[in-house]
C-alpha cells in the first residue's frame, strides 16, 4: 500500500527553512527493499533525536523509491525532523521533502545551479565534495546550503571511496562559510575528532543502523554534538584548529 503524501507537495512545500541551523546526526538509510523494515529503522533513529534522515536507496526501482521516500517524509514530519533525498532533486520536489543531497553527476543536466533553481530557496541543497576544495567552491557559488566531505575513514558502505583528510573540514568551513558534513566510516569512537575539526553534520549509515539499539545509538551521537558545542569557545573563528594540532 502506497503511503499518503502530504497535501501540500508543491515546489515550496518543505517544512523547514535552510536558514535554520544545519547541525546534528544525519541518519542515512540502508539499501532495503522492504518498506516496513526501512520505516522502523528510520523511526528508531528519529526517536533517538536524529534531526535529519537522508533517504538513499541505490537498489530500489523508481516506484518503490517514491513510496519509501513518502513514508520517510511522513515519519520525519511526525518527529519534527528533516528529510533529505539522496541523488534525486525531482523526487525531493515531487514529494515535498526538505531538500536533496547530490554527488558528482546527480544534478539536473549536470548543473548545480539548475538543482538550486529546481529546489527553490526554501529547500536544502547539500553537495558531496569528496576530498576536493574546488568542488566545495563550485557548490558554494551555486548556492549550496551545506557541503560534505569524505570518506573520512574506511567505509563499509563505499569501500572504494576516496579519503578526505581531517583538516579539510576546518579549511572548507573557513573558506566558504557553510555548514560542513562529514561522511564515511564514522563511529562513536571517531566522531569526536570530526566534531572538533569543525563538522556540523555527521552522516552515518552502518554504525547507526547496525547497532543493536538504534535509538540509543542515535541518542549517543546527539550527546556528542552537545559535548562538542560546550567545548567550542564562544566566538571561536577556527573550528579546524584541533585537527591541525
């Protein structure tokens, strides 16, 4: 049975504004063809306080992706969280999601400017920049709301992904003044160094959804953000200093 879509799903139907802080755990969904199971996993992360879900499913056919994305949107709305659609601007617009996250070649016509225009000013545009500051500059010029770097550590989800150095997070933040997301191989053990290096968002797949208690794992990540916020001095201008020491 296809989940109901929100009544208002036009181009400006996103529930939140990118002007709100982009900060916290981003629960990136697993490749899963079973909608009820995927929904239960995402709900557990949301119950643990995750402020973002990124719907990502590389193996599902388009009709199933739409149904799953609509269900993710429903549970995100219920939790007061934001839904980001991976790789698909048009699906994000169609269902009224809060934004889209794009990698190389994912933007309509290969243009981040076109993606920005399609999403409109109220939706979030996130862009993967891998280990390349030049891609960060391109994303910033196109109007991205956050830029993502990684893989920060060896990743089970993408074992062949390029590695990004820790100091790149702070350098990107200083260069472009945008929130920075870290992705790839993130665990509770290595997350604090990413936060101290300047990461605003941690995009996590395996360490979250492979946990025996997903809700508790999400809560633990959110506590790390709270602890990092306390460590940051008011008015600090160099979030990457810890990474360079």
